[in-house]
């Protein structure tokens, strides 16, 4: 009896809060949009770009989480290392006087290859020996790895911000649209879409994708039907690292400067996006990232820009209270 | 012994690391002046260190496997054996007591001041130990509660002139309330979400303190936080350092007393049971949510008290003292010292805080080493340097 009353109240509360959360900003939002549509469009596209980057990072989180139920804290650092490698390769080749198109391609390739290698190595060192340990151990090991990688880059390179010369040129054919959305932003969105499609094909139609899905469902059963679970986990880390590296290089082109600490906040935001979409679900991560990116951009544009990160964390807490399984996630039942 | 196969394997691993770290370790670019520096000596170092590290790593992994097979279970650390031995126990404790009592009079003020900060970390570590070590909840925003305490003292004193001794209990209550408020929404969820939410909460508190000028004076912070008084008598600069030192010693003793009493109490046993197996624990009739919330809020209380002491000691608070690094340092203290073991945490805090202070030359590598140690401890010795010993009841065989 008591429980049912509580249940109804909780549901009612959710509906009321949902209506206020969407309705009030929506009402004021429409007024603002009508007043200045160009500003809104700029914010929206900026948010879309930001969301695309989050999506590229969030994929790594969600895929790893789907398979071994671990928050890979070092994922943000992999993303940072991708951007760092691209910067180093690009500046070395730039000084040697290579063609800028070749530099851009090589920087991307090196960033992806090195990030994959780092992702692979991190998994082998910090997570594989803890496969059967309590979750807390693996989580602490992940934090330690993240701390180590950050400081490793800081000590080996520099703690200061390094200017990053954009690898993406201002395409001439894009000139007429450049006042709405820059060529770099356009490239980010297009690259993200292509990466998503490729990843979708990988997961849906290839043999390794099938093995990944099987491992995510049940590790023991998967190994019984002849799937090498260790290889699948390594592949997941490598694929996740590759998308993170793409995101890292793209955002470095967009922002124009990087340092050793960029992975921390980007990683956190991407994680929030993954939770928002429903952790463990690949389409959820993309959707969550876009929602987070756009709402964050609108929030900073219309309200306080200094509380941008506070907004993201507030969203996280709100989802965790009212819908912990995220937008597309399934409800999890704990079993013995 | 090391076989030929292992040497070959280590050789390839070293080669892998040499290639892996090449762009970041060897090349150093200055994109402003357009200079590239090739540091080939690092290339060789990575190879040599990688080779030996891999050999040692494999050796210890094998050792761990063997140990797992021949598990005898009764591995009591040296410190505990010393403390259990009646003859050693009293002189041992007396020596420690004399050392800490004489410390501020023997060593100059600078060393006393460093010791105070190490002891504040002991308090923080013991508080976090309740949350992480006993209840198994990973709290990465512990520093937020520390900030709550420090700012509570600074602001209450600034606006209302309230003294240290009144703020101390007030901040404890405030910490408890904050812990409950934050714990309430997130503790219903699975453990790993808690890590992220607390991490976020820690950052939120810092961002708010930095941006809300009218409330916290922004990044400039609040200066002239007074040192505690002794029944209305205010010590001079030197005297007040010694005075704070003894206050901290008293608070640490109080903390140790509380924590050791808590550990074997009904709620302490519930925490440990919850950490080890949530579902089994619930089946035994323990309210999971309430138990976790108590642990979380009690941890917050201790951080808040430590914050008040910190503000009184530095006489200045600003948001830069409460960054994520601080949380991670405290976590390192708990993890490396030994989760759940009070002696381990105390030793961990003293070693991890004092050592970098005195080894200034290598202190920039502090965080690097902390990160590496976290991974190594988790892989090879998850119970930490000094492992906790649970209270056991043994039935001696009757002699006939």
C-alpha cells in the first residue's frame, strides 16, 4: 500500500519536473529565437560540432563499458595523446617543408595509430591483470593510469598550452557558407558522420563486430562458442581509441591550442554524454553527445558562460536520479 | 629463474615501448619558436627501463599466481604483529608518543608546519578510508567537503566573527549535511557512477567558489583567517603554529579512536559486508542505502573538520587549494597505504606527503609516481602496503 503511493508520487513528480524542465526554457527559448535567429543558428551549429566531438570520445567509453563494465578513466588521456601526436608529427613535417595536404593526412594517421597503440597497452597493463578483481580495484587502477599518462605527457613535453596550427584548410568552395559554419566545423561534423557509419558497419556486419556484441552479452558463453574474449576486449579498446584520436585531432584543429590537461574535461563530458544516452549503447552515446553538446552550447549562449561545466554535471545528476539507464539504455538488473 | 624466452619477450616489450613513447619522449617541439629537439638519450632510457620493468613485472605476476595457489591466508603484517605483542607494544607506542610530543620543540617551525599538513592528510585519509576502504564507495570529490569546512570557517569568521572552537562542531554538522545531500541522489546507483558524480561535484564546488565573487571573493580568496585562540588568549606567530600542531594531534587521536571503534561496531561490520558482497549483505537484512549514506556522510564530516584546521593553519583560503589533484592525492594515501587499514592510511599519509616535501628535486614527479603506484598496488597488492587485519575469534584446542 505504502509502496504504491510512493510509486505514483515518484511518477507524478517525474512528469511535473519533465514538463517544467522542457516547458519553461522552451517558452523563453522561442521568444529568444524569434528575436535573433542567426545567433541561435550559430549556437546550434556550435553545439552540433561540440556534440560530434563528444560522440567520438563517448563511443570509446560506451563500448568498453558495454564489454567489461569498467569506466575507462584513461580514455580522455588517449584522446589527448592523439592530439599531441598529431601536433608533434605535423610540426616536425612542417619544419621539413612537406606539402600541407600530406602533413594533414600523416598527422591523422599517426595520431590514430599511436592512440590505438596506447589504448592497447593501457588495457594490457592496467586492466587485464584485474579482470577478475573487484570493480573498485579496476576503477582505481584506471584513475592511476589516467594520472600517470597526464603527468607523463606534461613532464616529457610541456605544461603550457601549445598552439596547434589547423590541419584543415579553409576550403574555397565553402566560402559562401563560411559565415554560418566554418570549414573546420563542417569537416568535424562530416568526419563524425562518416566515422559513425563505418563503426556501425563494423559492429553490425563484420565478424569481429558480432564477436563484440556476443562478448558484451555474456563473456563466458562467448568464449564457449569459440570467441577469443581477450582479443575482443583488446579490439574494443583499439577501436575506441581510434575514434577518440580522430576527435582529439579535430578538436585541436578547431580550438587551436592543446595541453596535457585537455583530456580530463573532455573525457568527463563525453562520459556524461554516454550516461545521458544510456551507457553501453552505441546509438545512445551518439544521441546523448548531440543532446549534451547542443544544450550546453545554448546554455552558455543564453545564460552564464562560466557555469558551463556546472551545467553538464547538473544534467548528469538529474539523469542519474530520474532515469539512470539513460535515454536509450535498458534497465539493469543486478544478479548474483 | 629468468628463462631465455622471457628475456626475448622482454626485449620485444622494450622495443614496443621505445616505439610507443617515441613522439612524446624523444621529440620536443616548440611551436612558437619553431624549434625541434630530438632527445635520443630518452629513447635509450625507455628501452633499458622497459626491458627491466617488463622482467620484474612478469616475475611478480608469476609470484602472485603462485601465491594464489598456495593460499595460506594468515599473512599478518609486521606492524600488526608488533602491536599484538604485549612486550613490544607499550614501548613502541610510547616512543611514537614521545616523538610526536617533542617534535615541535626539537625541530624548527618550518618542519612543524610541514608536519601539520601531513597530519591534516592523516585526518583526511582516515575520513576517506571510511568511505573508500570500509564501505567500498569510490569518492573522487572528497576535497569538496574539505573546501566546505575551510570556507565555513573563513566566511563565518569574516562575517560574524565566530571563533575556531565554535566553527569546528558547526562545520562537522555542515559536512554531514552536505554529505547526506549529495549522497542521497547518487548512492542508490551502482558504484562507478558515484566516482564520476563526486568528481563532478568536487569540480562544481571549485568553479562556484571561483566565480561567485560576492560569496567567496572569487579566485582572490579570503585572507587573514585567524588562528585559534586558547580560552581567549591569542598566541604569537610561532606559538600558534605549535598550538595548531597540538590541536591537530588531538584531532588525529580523536579520529583514530572513532575510526577504530566504528570499524568493529555494528555499522562498521555492515560497511565491510556491503563492500564485499552487496547482494548477500542485503539478504542479511542490512539497509544498503542507509548504510552507504552513513559512511558517505561520516567521511564528509571528517573532511570538513580537516578543512577548518587547514584554514586556521594557512590563514588564507582560495579555490586553488581544492583542486581535483587534492582529491586524488588523498585517494592515493588511502589506496597505497592500505584500504580499510587505519595504520596503513596513517603511514601512507606520512610517507606520501612528507617524502615529496623533503625531496624537492623530484617533487615534480610526484603525481607521475602516484599514478604508477596506484596501478602497481592494485595489480600486485590490492590490500595496500599495510593490510588491515580483521578481528578474529579463535578457539584454542583444549589440552587434555
